[in-house]
C-alpha cells in the first residue's frame, strides 16, 4: 500500500522554485523587446519609483492656478480671501516642490506677491496727500486675473471651433463632365482694332511693281503743237492730263521744254505770280 501510494504521488517543486506565470497567456504577448514577444516578466526587471506619474490637475502658470483656486471655491474675484487662498496656493507649491523643483520655482514669485498683499492688508490704511482712500492692495492682482480669465475663455471658444484635420476632413470629389466652350463677346472696338492690325500687316507685305512704259518726247511735242494751233493762248496747267499719271506728265513737260528751246512756243506771264500761258511762236500759214 505504501509503495503504491508513493509511486502515484507526483513530484512537487519547492515553493521558492515554483513560477506561477504561464508561458503563454492566451497566445498573446504582453510586450515586445527588440521585436521578440515577451510572455512573462523578466526576473531582473527594475522599475524606478518615479517612472510613472499621474497629474490630476495641470496648470499653465501661476495665474492659472490662482484662478482655479478662486473659481473652484466660488470666491468673489473682487474680494479675494487672501489668507485662505495663499494657504492653498503654498500647499500646492509644497507638493510640486518635492517632485519638480524647477516647476515650483515658477510659482514662488506669485507666492511672494500673495504674502506681500496679505501683509499690506494687515497694516492700517493710510490716506494719501489728496485725502482720497488708498487703493486696495488686491486691485492689481484682480486686474491681472480678470484679463487672464478673459483671454483663457477666448482661447477656449476658439478651440471649440471646428478644425480641419481634427474635427472634420475636407472631401475631394472629382466630377467628370463635359464643359461647353463659352466664346468671349466681341464688341465694335475689338473688331476695329483687329482690322487695323490686318491693315498694318498688309502694308508691311505690300510690293511695288515697276513696269516699263514706252513714252516718246517727239510724240508729246506733236501733241502740244496740235493743241496750240486752234487757240491763241493755253494756260500752262491745261496742257497736262492728270489722269494719265506722273510719268506721262514728266514726259509732257520735257516735250514743252524742248519746244521752248527750239523757239516753237512762247511761255509768257503778265506779271509776277500771275498765271503762266503757252502759245505758238509762229503764225500758221
């Protein structure tokens, strides 16, 4: 009986060597170290005492803390109980001084100001030279608190406005559709400017064609003599045909000069600036 019972009883490890942590917890690792999964904590793991800190209340500065203490207890900001507020303020500084001395140094100046204001309130009030009552020592602090609260509320209202990327995302939709081409309107001034540009370019490309025309001075001399036979005097300008062009007029003028050189015609004028007349220099037979 004893031998069989001893064979059936399993071997148990000493309590010091027994590890209750399972090798695998639901098949999911609770951490990864250098990419390798960890299913149980290392035996030599050291966690510093201040590795994890939880801040229940955070403040952006001394004025923010002071305003929080006043509003939390529904104090009148125009009549601050300096003794109670200063005591609470110093208590908060003492808490953060133990963990973060640099952060506590930012609040020490405000603490000194609160103590100074409380001390001035304990002193008897002295009237000024003009007889007016002295200003409340808390007046400057109240003014700073009200301005800070006003700016803080404005910042909160701005933060409540919808912000792209935080509260909404801009949607981009591409709509494929055919757009009809809309031609611009053309008025009379635009049309006139376009026509002027066409004329300007046409003049740049214009060409002058020169043709050779056979003109005889002798033939024009004969024509002049035939014109003067039946008249006594003919005005100089009437001898030229303006419709035949400049070349004919030049040859006709050369023919008249040739007749005058040969003394076949006379060119006369009654007085200065008077019309010029042409007549035959001989009497017809």
